[in-house]
C-alpha cells in the first residue's frame, strides 16, 4: 500500500499510545498479560487502515488481537478507529512480519489473518509475498499446534499460487472458496475487500491449519539468518 506521509503522524500515534506496542520484543511470551482472560491470541498481518481488525475485535471482545503493519501512516488510521470504539482487546505493532519470531514465542499465537496481502506479481519478488513458503515457515514458529491462517484475496493468481504454498509448508487446507460472497456477504469485510467486491471482483478465501512439518523442510533456515545472496533484492 503506497500512502503519502500524513502530517502530524507522531502526534496522532501518541494520541493512541495505549494501543501501540513500541517494543514488541519485550512482550514475547507475555502477550496474554495484556488480557489474561483472553480465549485466544489472533494476529492480522498487514492490517492497513484496520477496518477488519477493529471490527473483528469489536465483535469478539473475549479475544486478544494484535495487528502488525509496516506502514505507520496506514496503521495510525487503524489505531484511531480502535480508540474511537474504546476497544481494550486490540493492540498494534509497527513492524515487518518477517520478524514475527522476535515478537512472539513458539506456540503463542492461535490464528493469523492475511487479508488482501500485496500480490508482488513478478516472480523476482515472489519471496515478498506473505504466503511464500519462507513466511509460512515463520508463521509456524509462532503458531500453536493446530493453529490457523485465514487468508483472503481478490487476486486470482496469488490465490492459486498460495494454494500450492500452504501444503508445501505442512498446512492442511479447508474452506477453500473462489467466490466467498456468492450468496451474500460473509464475515467482516476489510477496506480492500469492500472496494473489490463493489467492483464485482470475486473474493477468494481459505483456511490453512498447521499440520506435520514436511520432511524436506526439517532443515529449513530462515533466509534472514543466511548470508544475503543478493543485496539488491531484500526479503
Ligand atoms: C493491500 S494492503 C491490505 C490492507 C488490509 N489488510 C485490507 O485488506 O484492507 C496490504 C498491507 O500489508 C502491509 N504489508 C505488506 N507486507 C508486510 C510485511 N512484510 N509486514 C507488515 N505489513 C506488511 C502493507 O503495508 C499494506 O498495508
């Protein structure tokens, strides 16, 4: 998502200070302290302006939500929405999803939402797709056994490609649909989803559940830990 730098960003962020986790590393393994009675910890990765996270948190007050977004200009809008509703079960991290394992302990997360992730259509940039095997392996490091990824996208090519990536990383697919809203609106819409749905674009959705790790990935090493092969092409 490309956005112009918003004026007064720092002031606006400070106004939402109680929802912003400035040092997520310090909360690794301790997120439930933010809501000790939580029935689960759900992340949205790439929350953008946050319509989905905020509305889902409002509808599920017993669940703890953490939204991860690397563009602060978008995230501040999400935080303002949450603050306006006086939600106490949603928090925000201004960070790159590639670093999730620095912020969450193994098995700490119950569910991850990937909504309308950037498609990165060029093969050269495939590793930046949030459903690339490397990202799916990183999610495995923080998801509990049987934890899930809920993935929605308008992008047909990204969806079909992702349906191959999930099993490669040992996830079992269910609820696979290529027209989620065929018989009426299903669940909470995201900002992007509403836009594409109104244009008549079918919305794809699936659920991927953590299963046994495939033998060929037993020795997987995060590219972030390997010497960089090409400094021009960051992960
Ligand atoms: C196309 S927007 C979708 C926003 C929102 N989920 C929606 O459906 O309206 C994708 C968002 O993912 C964020 N994003 C992409 N890669 C990311 C990463 N590695 N870590 C954190 N956020 C990321 C982008 O900054 C952008 O805000």
